[in-house]
C-alpha cells in the first residue's frame, strides 16, 4: 500500500520527483490543473470506479461494488495549487481517498454503501482571489447573484474567471447546476495536511478538526498629505506611513490580549500594506493596511475588529490624519459535525493511532460541504508546518495512516467494522 501511495503521489502531481525547488503550478481552471485531473480520472478508472465531471469541473469517482442505492460515503479534496506551491496540499486528500478504495479492494472488503472520491475544482484563491469555487457549486452556494459578482474577476494575465472556465470546456452560466441533492451523501470527509505544527507539538498521529476559522478582513485607509521629502519641514508634515506604523503592532497586541483573557485561540495579521505614491522623494500621503482576523469563535473576531477600529480612529486623531475603515470579508466560522468528528476519533483509535482534537485556521472545501451535509476534516502532519511552498512535505507513513483511518471509517459506516 505504501508503494502504491508513493507511486500515485507522483502520478497525481504529474511529476517524476517530489523534489522540485520550483514547486508546483496548477492554477484553478487551467490546463495544468486539468493534466492532474486526467491522472485522477485514469487512476479511478483503473480501480473500477465510475467517473463523471459536473458543470463546475468537479470530478466524482464512485466505487459501488454492491450496486447500492444508498447515499454515499465521500472524500473530497483538490489538485490545483498556489503559485510555486507544494505537492501535498489537496493532493494528499485525493490520493488517500483513492487509497481507501485500493486498501479495501486489497482486503476484499465490499462496502454496503457507495464510496465516492471528489476532486474539487479551483480550491485555491491565488489565481482569481476567490477560493473553493467547485465545492461552492456542489453545495449550492454558487448562486446566480454570486456568479454575477465573480464573472469578471481577472487573473494576473488579464484572463477573466468566465474565460478560464470556458477554456476548460465548461459554461459559466451553468456552473450552479453542479449542486448535488441532500440525499447524495451520507457523510463527507476531507483529509488534508495540517499546514501547522499542532499535531507534532502534541506528539499525536493525526488531527481531528472541530471547526474552521473563517476570516474577518478589514481595510484601514490612513490619509495624510503628500509632499516633497526635501522641502517640507518636519513639524508641518502629515506623513501617513509614519503615523500609521504603530497600528501594525496594535494588530498583533490586540490578538495576544484577547487570547490571554479568553483562553480561546485568535490570530490577527496586518498582512498587506499599500503606500502611495510610494516614491523615494515624496512623503507618503496614503497608506492602506489590510488586516486578517481569524478565530473559530466569531464573537472573538468581532471583539478584535471593534478594538482595532477604535484604535485606528484614536491613532489618526492623535496624528492629525484621517482614517477610513472598510469591511472586506466577514464570514462566519464553520463548525463541523460533532457526530462525524466522534466517528473519526473512533476510527483512529481502532487503527491504533492517537488523535489531537483541534481547529483549523485555514479554509478548505469541507467548509462549504458542511453547510449541507454531515462533514468532517482529518489532518495528517506536514513537516515543520510548511505549506504553500516547494518545501511542503508529508511522509508516506503519515499518508498511510490517513488511509487506514479513512478505511476504518468506511467500514464502520457500512457495517463491516462494528463499534
């Protein structure tokens, strides 16, 4: 089984080696993504699975040896990557989903429910600034209103999202037709690399996720006055950059204080900064700082946002400049099914592995799926927590652990492995 995983990890990454200093580049709705998807289709076909591609480009591979009409146990992940990304983010979940079928076939187990492996399209936001497009469509979240908002988004080369979708043989206007009915799936689980070190720090084998911390994103626009750096006296300046600089530390300190007081995890990051006119001989007249705040507890996110709004206004007033504040994103965090989490815990114990209960600070396809179906998220470790970089790595041993846990889960859900 481990040899099968190693061989097909390369296959799904369309490479002969995982040692790639340049990383992997498979943007959503691109020919590069489709090459990997084709390998998924060929591999699923070799396992005797029935394959179909929906209107959003998601590919569903179904193994149903008993020809059951029951709803399916499904696994979901993706094959697209960020620019110069790693070969495990997304791929691990697709690989282990197919690995479950291989594992059960090798052990002559025939599940009484269908097993479906879903390769979701365009999970990453790096190309068009919007994530999880395929799983949004599956869950019925890609509404006509949202489609109209997204249609003209452009990538770095000027191609619109609609044109990119069309280039892959799909019609943007039909994307919402990919929605699956509620009775299509009994349970859906995503396996993913952790993208952090909590499992490693806890000295556990795997992580079982209870919630996903979706972001509150704010834009703070500090406006002073531009002027000549050589002729404007220091006591006459309204330097937007100098005035707003302390706010960056305030973002960090706010999250630390809330976390210490509440004992609930929260992170806040001043992650983007734009300085205008950004010329060496011009005093900065306008600075825009983007802030990303995340916690599974939405009350804590809003608390941090309120503190930062007040702090920015107070800072601007004291420095005799102006600040405007915009809310860019305010997504409620997602709680995954407690039942599925408990079932995954039992499956892990039956496989002989120790689990770490945790939350996820990163978004995944399963956060859309959880709004319609019973859903869970299983993490395997990734070396040093590195992700979205060429150094991203998960061991074959950890991938195998993931397969064993998911295989146990299927057997428990279809009656072959009793509680």
